[in-house]
C-alpha cells in the first residue's frame, strides 16, 4: 500500500513539474509586442452613431509564450472607444497569453458624443499594454461630425443649409406644393434603405467649388465605393420644375428616379453638372418624364447607367454615360449603359404601359462601357406610339450588327471606338486620356451652348471642345 502511494505521489510530482514548465513565459523586460499598426484610425463618424469596426493585431514573434499583464483603454470607462479583446468584450483584461509565433486580435469601435459644433472634432485615446513591466501603447484616433437628423420627415417648404450635414433615416419626403431648397455646399447622408422622395419640388443648386453631396452614411474608406448603401432620389410623376446643378449622388440603389407608373402625369427635372456614380441598379431611371441634362457624368451601375422608359421628352448634351461596372455583382453585366423604349412590361399577363417618346436627343455625348456583348445602347419600340431619337456627334459603343446608317437618327457618329478614359475601373477617373478620340471632336454649335465642362473648365481653351462631360485641356501651341 505504501509503495502504491509513493508511486502516485511520484507521478503527481512529475506532472506538477511539467505543468510548471508549461507555464514558463519570457520574463525579460526587453520583450516587446509587435503590432499591425501604431495607430487605429477612424474616418469621419457621425456623432451618436456607432462606427464600423476596426482591428488591431498583436504578434508574439518569439519561440516562447508571452504573458501580457494587462490590456486596457487609457481612459477606461470614460472612453468613446470600445474593445473586444481576443473575443471578450471588455475595455480591460489581465494576464493575456500569446503562444509562441502566434497572435491575437483586438477589435475597436467608437461612438462620438455631440459637440454642438459645425466643424469636425477629433476624439483620441490609446490602448495600453504591460508586458514584464514594459509599457507600450497604440493610439486610437477618430474624427466626428455633428449633424441634423431627418427621420421619417414629411417636409413643407424649407431650406437645407451647409452649416452641418444632414443625416436621413428612413426618408425625407417633400410634400405636394412644397419646395425643398438645398444650398451650395450642403452634405446629405443617408442611412441604409433611406431616400429622398418628392411629390413637390427640389431645387438643389451647388457650385463647382461647393457641390451638394448625397452619399451613404458610412464614411470609412472601406465604404467609399460600395453601392446600394441607400435607396436614392425619387421624383414622383407630377413633381415639376426640379433643378439639380453641381450635385453628386453616389452609392445608392437608383441614383435618380424621375417619374413612376403609379402616379398620373409626368415629372420634369433639369440636370446640370451632375455626377451620378456607383449605383446597384441604375443611375437615372426615368418613366414618361422630361429631363434636360448637360455636363452630366453617369457611370458604373449594376444594370443601366440611364434607362428612359414609357416615352417622354429627353435631351442630353455633353454628357458621359459610361458603365464599367465590376467587382460587385456575381456575373458580368449584360444590360446596356443606355436603354431607350416607349413601353414597359411589368407583368407578362397584363398589357404593357406605353407612351410617346417625343424626343430623346443626345449631342456631344459618350456612351460606352464593358458590357459582355459589346453593345451599350438598346433601342426598343412599340410601333403604335411615337419613338423619336437622335444622336449627334457621339461616341457609341455598339455591336457590329447595330445599324447607324439612318441620318435621321445618327449624325457624325464615332462608332465602336474606345473613348480612352484615364482609369474607369479602379480610380473611377473618367477624364480623357491624351490619345482619346473624343478630343476636339464635338459639334461646336452645341458646345457654344455649354462653354464650360463639369469642372468649370473652358471648352474652347485649346483646339476645340471634346465630347462628354469632361474637357481635356491641352496646352495651346506656342506662337
């Protein structure tokens, strides 16, 4: 019996020794942790609205375990930041182990309290680490912005100003007979599924130097070009005399819908120097309406850059309609950049909606993209109603089978040529390259009506005006 007890005690002693061996950590005060970044940065975050999550990675590059005595926010519970340390939601943890050649994550979020100021504010803190009496830290920095909250708002006649940005939750609805005026420099951000809708009138007049911005409310870099962050702008049929100039609409589902089937009548809007980019479905989606557009840049949409349906009256001059959608959908785009038709079929079992296309004129425009069939223009008509259209001095990227011989509809067309944009895919840069065939190719009579481009540049600075919304200014030849 004594022998058995002795053997058991021997095993326990050996186990204890091995256990102690397993718990050995590097004890030198020279041991330092390695971090993926020295500062965790947050782009502009709206006050009271939580940010997206950033992360920090901590590395042990040694061949022995490291024991971090403590990890904590320097400001503790008073901090605007929140931590999740290795899967534990806490702003402080003690005795955190990292195995040899291993790592762990810390996830960081931030919410910024209102400051009562118009200008952005900076919020700072740090994560402090203590390892073997060795102190290290990683800075946390976030910029915050106060805002005016619009939530399920039915607007009477009012003006939105530039002093603080507007944040729209759910919707802002301009009631019948009301006018929403938006001043130059105003920034309007929309939460997920929110939109700006009007049965009344919207007058949004920015300037080249102070455009009006309509974006999604995620301002971190990772969301800069993510579509479908909000619904878009809808002008119901019956909404008349809308004006948008020097306005940027970005990252919605449908950037600007003009008219709808359910309401009687039609909608009218004038667009000048308007950018509509990166939409999940369409840039401009119009039905039985009236659009006058110049210097417009409508690009990179999941289905159509511009769709003009159920007839209407449309005129586009010096506009770039270019769809180089990529990286978001599960398959390549087969729909055209520009689709024009005088009918709409919603249900195959019901009659189509039809309407006279009294005019669809395009002058000095670029219509191009990366559709898999090479055809960026689709014309589809019901012969029982009007279908009038014309392209004058335009780049048209169309398939070889597409006929452009009719001088009634096509004049001085550059067919199937690459407009040679600087970088339409990664940098969304639709400026013209020095070798672009659009250079100096415009109809001068049309250009004289719009002598400056989307950025306010003189179209007659060099040899001649270019096609599209953006003028490439070459240096004049020395005399």
